[in-house]
């Protein structure tokens, strides 16, 4: 399967290399044009460099019904999807969740049940706020492994991918450039700043870029909120709940709002976009993942808004269950694209720096 | 059907520039495009840049490119066969085109890797001609221009110096409209292979058409038959040598082969027939279409060895590979003994010297006929590679004679309500030869003029 999609992407990349009209859209084309041949590793690298902005599809004079049948965004998306699946252990899990939104929903429901059981069995019914539902220690004993194990799996995958991709010597400049490229998502700007061709055929729009940034920064703020809370808990002896004007709350609420808006936006765009220009077989899995993130953020916000009402327990179950599922699914869902993308961007910067010196 | 002020025949660059200009000037416009939507945009969808005069660096263009230098470049390629007034008009107006195009949704990019020689003179479209065409369609529709796809015009009825009716097919029905003004922008006739064969001779059946299959010259012929004046040599077409495996139509840019200067080229009898190293490739690629067209069966074979494989831009089809000349001959179906003889004669005529792939290095054969006067290195390091070559037609030269207002010239007098733009009148400026990027310049300049004149006429 992998070799088939790589084969197809290679066929298309060779045509692009003879054409070069799309050079200015993104980082993929300069990387293509600096080569003459595309081995499997290179195709996978280029696939992970592609942000699926689709500019090169609508601009292409060789799309179907032309016999060259160019559809580079889809060809690269298929390779990319496959690479996340194939570099991650165990493959059977990653195949299942990458492709199926239903599997993600089921896993989330399973997460809810685990949480309900945990509360039933370990429920503390003492302490304040949500620790009144589930004690701090019980939470830690559930979430620490549920967080660390996936991180370990991801680390192993990325290491494998990085090694396989012969990414070259990394200089400091490459790292800063990679971070800035990821932070600004300049590859979604279309080369001219007007954005990509996603939700309305060849019309350029920055909506997807903004929505993706809201999602990314929302996620990072939520993550920061949790991290700060952990530090405050252990080192400052300041357990939750926190007042509104505290770092965990400020990060958490603003992050939750951003994440909520960003994921809702991405899901909406995904509904409007042409499925055949992405990895069509993974559409459900990708949608499931975006919606799971939405549930995580929306339930988190709800918990903040209605945490002192009778709904607390139900909301807590939903939120923690979704977070639990999200953590465990990280290595097996679209979440992986972020890590592979960073690796590909870094390799690309390494190459550019060595080309220019 | 709603009556439009202006009907524009064709849906490429020239047509769209005319439509947008006319609509912005308040006219109601109908575009009749014979292609279905995925193939809209004619040859314009295959382009990559346009040639643009400029006094100082602007947008993606470096340095300066003056009117005089531009005009001299044009004189060189046309051998003086040009209308100076129209040519200078196109050149001068090209500098206004760039900002106009940007304001109308076209994005530019620096010259593509491998095309550095054009960085000063030609502005490249980001995404190529299809993205330009897409931007124009989107804008035209937002201005209220109505577009009909799969609507080939079959006849334009003329009475005196007026167009009185335009006939076209649409959704299986024969339709007619009687607009106040008409702009023809429907390209040349190169996709009509029978016409090509009548003009060029029977060998034209082996020509490939690099661009759209929809430019069949229907309206051109129809109007010329009604006494409209023509310019341009009716027997000539612009043809380059392309990969023989290219599709019959629409193969576009990726079928070009840039390896001739580093090769020897033989015909089907394994004989060389022209100096492969006469000049740098951008100055010679356009003559090879004709050279190959004059060989038996209109086919050529480029042969290189491993030394040269990475010296030129990759092309879409992989070369035929062999470890010996004999094997290569067999795979290319060439007479093996003769090929070996041709290659060893060539190799023996090569001299020692410094090889320089990107400039005229004077590394020439001695005592060989025809000679190879640059980049002559023996073909001796396996593996050996071969490509077939066929003539690939870009466009035909026959077109309408227009004046500086793009007005079409009737039998007796200028037409009152008929204008032409783009390839279909390019013969007014390009009598022969071709200057890379000039086709889009002519289309943009005269498309805008035609749109302006037609919309002023209907006011
Ligand atoms: C492969 C290739 C690459 C090229 N690259 C460049 C380049 O980089 N720069 C450059 O300047 N030039 C280039 N050219 C030349 C350039 O394409 C033309 O000069 C230019 O596109 C002409 O524009 P146009 O609008 O006159 O014709 P076209 O773009 O060909 O449009 C003609 C339109 O008329 C329609 N049509 C035809 N007959 C009818 C009918 N009976 N009824 C209704 N509609 C009809 C066609 O469907 C088409 O939409 C290239 C050509 C080719 C083939
Ligand atoms: S996607 Fe199409 S237009 Fe773009 S470089 Fe590839 S072949 Fe050319
Ligand atoms: S889809 Fe966008 S990011 Fe991907 S290769 Fe095409 S232009 Fe580049």
C-alpha cells in the first residue's frame, strides 16, 4: 500500500519537476526542483512538507481529465497519512484510528466509561471543586500514564522517521527557521500572502490558516495552563481550583476559546472542501480527531462556566473522558502531523542552508 | 436568453482581458468558450510568463528592459517581418500590463529555477497560466460577465462592415445572438490537423499539438471566407522539437527536451542532419521543430551518454537506457551498424578542450559534416540514453489584420463592430519567428484594447 501511494506520488513529482510552474507556492517545489530523482524516503519527506493548501491542484494544467492526471495534494496526502501510520507502533492501532472517525468516537466513549468507573470506584467525595468528584491522586494515577505512554510512542516514531530521512546536520539557524515557519504557517500563505485554495475551489483565502493557528495556539495555551497548574500544585503548594486572575485560568480560558473556535472552523472548512484533494480514505479519521479536540475544549470551557452547578460531575466526566481519549489516541491520529511536519520542515531547512553555502 | 452588448469568442487570456475591461467599462458581456470548464483557457493555460518592458526593477523583474532593446529582440527573431507601429504599441503597453494584471488577481513569482536567462525580461505567473486564467474567470464572473462553456461558435454573419449575428452550439442546440459588438479571441487553427496538412503538407499528420485541441480556426476560416483581411503566412506554424511520446494534444511545457546541445541527433536512418551545438538552446529550440519535420517520418532521435544526463532540465518521460550503442539502437529501432558508425565518426571528430555547459565553449568537431560547433564531447560513457523527437506545434501564424485599436479590417473598410485579440491577430505583429513570452503580451495588450473599444462602441 505504502509503495503504491509512493509510486503514484513519485510519478507526479517527476512531472512537476519538468514543469516547475508551482515553484513559488510552498516549500515543496524548491525541494523537488533541487533533485532529479525521488527515492521513497524523499517522497515521504516531501509529503510531510506539504501543507495541503491545494494551490498546486487548481493551478495545474494536467489535472483530470488530462491523461497525466495530476493531483499532487492528494498524492502527497496519501503518502503522508501512510507514513504516520507505518512509523507508529502498533501499526494496527494507527491504521484503525487514522482512517475511522467512528473508531475515534468509540474510543472517546470508552474514555468516558473509564472515567465514570474511576469516579465510581475511586470517587473521593471530599475536597473542593472537581477534586470533590475525583481526588487529585486518582487523577494523577490515571492521566500520568495516559499522557506519558503516548508521548513515548510518538518519540520513538519521530526518531525512527528522522533517522530514516537522512535529515543531515542540524544548525541552530535551521531550528529557529523551522519554529518560525511552523508558528506563522507561512506554507499556508500561498506564496503571496492571500492564503490557500481550500473551501471554495481556486479562491484564495487565509481562513484555514487562521483557523489552524487558533487551534495550534489554543492547544498550546491549554497545555501551558495544565503545566502551570502542575507546577503550582507541587512547588507552590497551591492546589486547584484557581481564581480567574491566575495563570492556569487565564491560559486555560483563552486557550479553550481559541481551540474551540479553531476546531469548529477547521471542521466547517473540511466539510466545504473537496475530499478528493486530500487523503480521502482518512477523511473520517481526520474529522473525528478535529471533533474530539472540539469536545475537549468545549467541555473544558463548560466546566469553567458551570463547574459550580449540579452539572459538575457530568461535565467532568465528559471533559476528562475526552482528554483521556485524546491523549491515548495522540500517536494514532492526525495529531502526528504536527511532529512529522516539524521534522520535515527541519530537514528542509537543513537542506536549504547547505544548498546556499 | 438575455441579450448582451458584447459577445467574446474564446476563453483564453485575450478573451478574458477583453471581457474584464469591457465589463468594468459598464458593458454586459457574454463569453462563448468552446472548451468544457476543466479545459477552459486555451493555450493560455499552458503559459508560464509574459515579456514585459520596464525602466527599473519592478515586481519580480530585475534590472531594466527598454523599449528599444525589446524591439530589437523582436526584429532579430522576426527578421524584420513585423509591423513597427503595432509592435511598439504592444511593447510600450506591456509595462502597464504588469500592474493591471496584479490588480486583477494575477500573482507573479521570480523566474523559475532553470530559467535564469529570462529573469530580466519575463515575469512568471505564480502557478502558471492556468492560475492566471482562473483568477480572470473568477473576477469576470464577479463583474457580471456570463460564461458559457462547451459553446463553440460556428458562424459569424457579416453584412457590409457589420457583424449582425453570432451562431454557436450549446447543450445540443444551435443558438444565435445578435450583440452590438463582437471580439474574436479564439486563437489559431493548429488543432485542425487536416487544415495543417493542407497548409504544410501531408507530413503534418505526424505533428503533435502542444496546446489545446479546441483552437481549430473555425471562426478564422469563417471570417476569412467572408472577405475579412488576413495577415501572416498561411502555410507556417511555430513548431519546436518535443518528446515523441507526448500526447497528441495538450502535452504542454513538460514535453520539451533541452538536451539537444549535449547530444547528437539522428534521423530514422541513424544519420545526423544538423549542427546540434550551433547556439545556446533558448536561441535554437524553435528551429528544431522544423528540422525534425523535414526528416523522414518526421522523427528524430537524441542520443547522449551518462556524462550529460544531468546537464539539462528533466523532462516528463524517462529516456530509453542501454549499456551499449547496439542495445540502444535496438531499443529505439534504429539501424545498429549505422548508428555505431555515425557515433564513432562523431567521436573521432571531437577534440580535446574545456567543456562548458552554459556558454558557447567552442568545443567543435573537425572535418565532420554537418559539424557540431559547441559542446562536442565523444559519446562513449555508458549507460547511453535516447529520446525520440517530434515536431510540436505551438501556434499558426495566419490571423486577422487589425489596426492599433484592434479593429478587424473588412474587405473594403474597417469593421464597425468587430475586434480581434490574441493569437488570432498575432500575425499582425509576428510575421515569423517567436519571442518567448510575447504571445501573452500581445493577448493582454490587445485584449484590453479590444475590450475598451468594444465597450465604448456599445455605450
Ligand atoms: C505549451 C505552450 C506554452 C506556451 N508558453 C507561453 C509563455 O510562457 N508565454 C507566452 O507569452 N506565450 C506562451 N505560449 C503561447 C501562448 O499560449 C499564446 O500566445 C496565448 O495563450 C494566446 O492567447 P489567446 O487568448 O489568443 O488564445 P488561447 O489562450 O489559445 O484561447 C483561445 C480560446 O478560444 C477558444 N475557441 C477556439 N475556437 C473557438 C470557437 N469556435 N468558439 C468558441 N471558442 C473557441 C478556445 O477554447 C480557447 O479558450 C505557449 C503556448 C503553448 C502551446
Ligand atoms: S502541479 Fe501541475 S502545474 Fe504545478 S508544477 Fe506540478 S505539473 Fe506543474
Ligand atoms: S498542496 Fe500546497 S503545500 Fe502541498 S505541494 Fe501543493 S502547493 Fe505545496
